[in-house]
C-alpha cells in the first residue's frame, strides 16, 4: 500500500474552491457544508476531473458553482434525473447530487424515490432547512405542522414528511443524517457515504438564518444538544444525555428511554446495527417534536447500509452479456433487417 | 384509379390492376393488424409498392363486437408508385357487424365486400347497434357491392376438426383463413406467411399447424368453391433498382438514431416514458443492448428528458421520445438544453390533442408547440418526416444538427407515418453523411481558464465532457456570461446571449438543403405547400391534377425551423399558395407572418390523413377562386 508513489501532489481543499464568489446569506449553514466537502475531497482516491456535481434549484443548488469540478446546475427538482443520465452514460464519474428539502421532496419527490430504488452510485446531499429560502420563506413539505411562514400566516396544516422514512421506504441503500454545525460529524458521514457503492442519501440539518432561524437549535446548541441528539454508531449502544446517563432500549419493537443506573446497565441498551432495516426504520421513526414531553432524542449518523448492485453495474453487465451472446450488429445489418428483396 | 370491374360474371376471370386498396376490419381480438401486416409484407416481398394505414382503438380490448372495438388495417399495393394508403377501398374484409358499420362508407361502388357471416348474427348486430330486425347484408344497403358472405368461423372449425384444439383456439385462426383467401384472390404466394407462422409458433406446434391449415383452407376455399368470379393480378412495381426492405416510421426512427450515434462515435442514450404512439421506438431501441444502446424507462416524461440531458452532458447522444402531452411536460427541460447548449434529440410522434385527445389517431397539431412551446426565448431547430421510411433520414439529420451545432432538435413524426409502412431502399452505412462530434480536450484560452461559451464561426460552443482534466467548469440554467459561461445577471449580456442562441439556430439554415419543387414546376399557378406526413396525399393529388391538365406544384418542407433560406423567394413565384395541414393552419400562420404572402390554409382535424380526392377538390376550388 505505502509503496505507491504518488506523482501528482496531493490535492488540498483549496483545489476544490472555484473562482466564483459565494453568494449565500451571512451565517447560512450552506457555508459549513461546502467547506466540509472541500475538506474531505482530497482524501478520496478520485481524479479531480471525474467529480461531477449536479444540483436542482434553490439556495443549496448554487453549491455547484462553488466547487472547482465539473458541475451542472439543472432545473427545479430534476437533479436526480439528470444525474441518472450522467451516471448511466459514464459510470466512472464520481457524481454528487446537491439538493434542498423543497427541491428533493416536493417538486422532485417523484425522482427522489425512483433514484433510491434504482441505486445509482450517486452521493445525495439534501440540505434540509425546513423552509423555502430562494423563493423567500414559504413552508416546505419538511416544515413542522403549524409553521407560520409567508404562505401560511395562520400556520401550516400540512403534515411533514419524515425524509429518512421516505428514503428507506423507497429502498435506499444508504441513509444518514448530519448537521451543519458539526463539521467533524459531516466529514465522517461524507466519507462513509463516499465509501458506499450505491445511492447514499444524507440529510443535513442546515440553518436558514433569514427565514427559519434556529429551527434546529435544540440539536446544535451546547446546552440542549446532548439531551436532544442521539449520535448513533454501528455496534455501539444508544447513549445520550448531558452525562451520557440516558439510553434507548428496545421493548419488543418499541424504543424506550431509560436512565442508565442500577436497574438498566449499558449492556441492556439497543445496540445500533446499521444492516438491520427493521431497526433502522424504528430509528428513523424517532421524529418527535421537541415540544412534546416526554419525547425521543433525534438520531444522527448512519442509519442504514445495504449492499445491492447499482443500476449502472447491472446495465453494464447486461450490455456485456447480450454482446457476448449476440455480438454487435453491424449498421448494415441493422439497416437491412431480416427480410429484404431485390428490384432489378 | 379504380381498376376493378367485376361485372363480367365469368368464373375465375383474371383481371389486371394497377393498384388495389384492401381494408381488413374486425374486432380488436380478431388479429386484423397481424393479417394486414402479413398481406403487406407479402406484397412488398413480391416487389409491389405499398403504403399502409393501421388504425386501432385506444382501448386494448374494448367490449367484443362493439364499434368501439373495431381495429382496421388498410393497405394500398400496386405496380405503380404508391404514396398513400388510398382514399377508398377496393376490397373490404369485415369480420363482424361493427366492422362493416365502421368502414362500409369507404368501400368503392362495385367494390368487393367479404364478410364473416358468424359476425352478423343477432347478437353481433345488436352489439353494433343496428336497429332490431335490420341486417345490412339483407336490407339492400350493400347492393352496390359484390358481396361474399362466408361463414369463416364454421369453415375454420371444419378445417381444424381433427386438430385437437378447443373452440376458442380454433376461432383464433379465422384471420388466417381470410388471409389465405385474399392471397388466392390476389394470386400471392403463401410462403412468406407460412415462414412467419412457423417461426412465431415454433414452440407450440399445435397452434403453428392450426394457423397454417387455416391459411391453406382459405386459399383452397377460393380455388375450389367457384364462389368467386374474379381473381386479380397486380404486377410488380417499377421501383428504382436496388435492395429493399419493409419499414414502419417508428422502426426507421429507432435505427436512424442508432446509425447517427455510431457515425458520430458516441453512445446512444434514450430516456423515455411510454406513450402512444411513440412507445415502439423505445421497444425497438431496447433490443440493441448488444450495440451498447442504453435505454432508460424513466419514471415520467420530465425524468425522461432530464436523463437524456444528463447523458448528453456526459458525452452521449441523448434522445427522448414522446407524443404531444409528453412534449408539453418536457418544455421546461427543453429550455435547459437550449441555455446549456447541449445536443439533444426530442422525438415527438404527434397524435390528436389537446390533452389525452385521440391517442391512437394522427394529427399535426404540435407544430407551434415544437417551435414556440417554451418559456423565454428558446429557439430550436425542428424537422419533420414525410413518410415512414423518411423517418430514418429526418431523425438522422436531427441528430447530425444537434451534435454538430450543439443544440436540442425536435424531430416531428405522427401516428400516421409512425405506424404506417412502406418499402425502403435502405442506404449502405458507408454512404451515410458523416457526423462530426469533437470533444475539446485542451483549453481554448491560452491565457487562462477554459471558455465553455466561446463560439466558432457558426456560433457553436465547444463540446466537452466531464472526466477531461483541466477543463473543469460549471454550466446550468442561469443566464451565462458570454464566453466564460459564468452566471451573469447583466441585462445587456442577457440580450446578447439571447441573440447568440437565436442566431445559432437561424444559421442552421446554411447547413440544410434549399427548398425545391417536388412535383410540378416553379412559378406554377398554385403551390401546395406541405410538411410532414401529408407528403403522400399532396404528391398524389398534384400528380393526378397535372395529368388532368392543371398547373399545380408541390413543395414539401423537411426543416420547419429554420426555414430553408430560399423558401420565401420560391413561394413568391407562385400565384397562389395552399397549405393543407392536419391542424388549424399552424404552418400557414408561420408562412404568412414570415413572408407576408396570402397563403391559404386547408385544415383537417379528424384524426385522419387527407384523402387524395378531397385535396384535389380543394386545390381545384382554390385555383378557380378569385
């Protein structure tokens, strides 16, 4: 391993910074995500020219312009479809899809579920700020019910989606959640996503300081974070709380919060198994509003991983199999078809 | 043109005919499409020219015996050049009462009507909504025709009595009996169809034998019973020498795309969502995995075009196929392809609209949608195929212009040419026009960053693909700065870019053939200007009118955007211009607006192609009007 001599100097984060001025609002969570992606990229064994960023429409989707890679800023909701065509055509490309909650789950909802089931090897970063930013503050399908926004002066009566449950239901092979204000966690998740061969769906809680400020503060602020967040890790017990004194236990299929004390030892807790879809679904279902008393903590980390052939690999294999069996038909044969006749 | 004359009464009189129009009509489950196709292929194989018109209901299996369930297949075959499936039939085969009711009005006086008696019992007459006690075979309404009433169902059952098949299975072969009879009547060999049946049913010998037996008994029925007074002889056509095949428009479209991608040296990617009448292109292309063709059945029309855009961006020839409703859904993404200036072929097989409209019928009503149907100033070249075989050349040209000029191109076909078929003297692959697809691998800007929107002298930007070292750049739907392609909201730049994109499309006119008179002479008294699938009907009408002494010319457009450079000048040479279209006069509006000439529209929106006779009447009427 260490004998390999690298001819080109290792890339740095700066090599991925484009010459375009970043135009997000001051304090936007997008800055942190851009920065973490640029930081982890030099660690990946990918040629710079093989990275492609595909995005839809929305604040998040401007991401493409700020990465010094190939990039295609497409139209609202359709990044998944564009990315599918890119990946099907050239499986060698390292395709990253950048999208927001409205772009992914509302206007692009159909493409979202179909991308998940097809399992192209695409990394999908969904910036979730639970609001429409670029159209100036309407609620999104991920906004909490009751939200007062530009288009809901009396509060929204829409029930939000739980995007991780949606992804799991759509047969996603990699489902994770991270936060804009936790750079290290993001970097870890991005690396895990990149290692995964298949569509890796990462939801990132991203603060919109202008239209939905502090909506995720229970999970990002020092004084509440440890009580509200459950950081999950494969093979590890589910511990949370200010003093790591709480845990999740499974009572059959029902998650129960327990205090770690003389009655409940750490050994009794739910051990995270990211290969167990049933339990991953239970975990994704921990989606309580923090105003409820009591309520479950919100999990962050890799929920679920599954090995399944990618669409492009199956397509390539099918082409190889048919070509081996039938061979390539010459254009002249295609033009003449099976039956011809001659007019003298 | 009707050469049938059956008044002789002489048994097995062999008559010669220049061309014959046969209509097979029956229930959707009667196998009329297959019967018609076999009859057509045999005719073509024997060297006759042909033109077909399959017509079927939108429902897969409408209730048996009803008018809604009638499926028809019309073929015009002959020893002369054939350009249309014919206005009226010489022979109508009606398998049931509903079929007769639907199609009898187009049977020529003195024509032959062959009916399956089993389809005219009380139940079938009622299903076809004939009034109680009325049977069209007995009430004198068919006296103008030579009627052969045959109990096909009974004959087939008799012939297959020892086959061991059940009643229902035996009945399924009744179309083969009719086909055999028609083969006898027109003196055609059964070999082609026997070969077809043997191949199709090789795994079910019972069914194979039953179909062959039914086919032969139909032939023998004609030969032995002396019921039929006349047989016909239609000579081979004097087509230009060469090797021919039979082809439908959708099939020609599919292989045109394969050839274009291979000639350009790039992958072919089709993103498509099934829609009538375009789905057959997806079906056909999906067979070519062995040639590396990637077909992607997307989740919807929008994903279909967006995946094709992604594929083109990654270096393929991206194609999407659809019909009118799908074209509407693709509108926004077409704009993306316009502003990102990437090659893309959008195939629109038009059908009757608006909305779901007449899904299985033909129309030319998407022309303005194709040319203008997008938000913003989003011009793109539009080409239309004139005949089934012409779909090959037209879609090949669409791909060539898309690739060489870095633009989306719309290829317009319609239900009539897509499903119709004709003999095709196909080209050699070597003789196809080369397609130049160059990917830039080095920066075009020695002093700095790659300039993805720096144009050549045709106004065309360079093509790159991701994976090329050193040329990393971003494109997208936001307005771009000239040359750099960076996002720009500058108002003057936007106007400049709008003009640059429009000019690029306009200059495609320098790379397409000039408009010319197809039939007749320049400066004739009247020009019949057509586009797309009206070609055959207009040409036939023009030929006949010229033969009758009228001063008529036919000009047919292949590129409808941009128009050929000389079109205005050519049209101004005629006293009158008449534009027949299967829409409300869309091309006519364009021609009047662009050239300020008093062109007249002849509109037909019945979901049916123009009949030659109605065109001729209209042309003569227009000639004689002030």
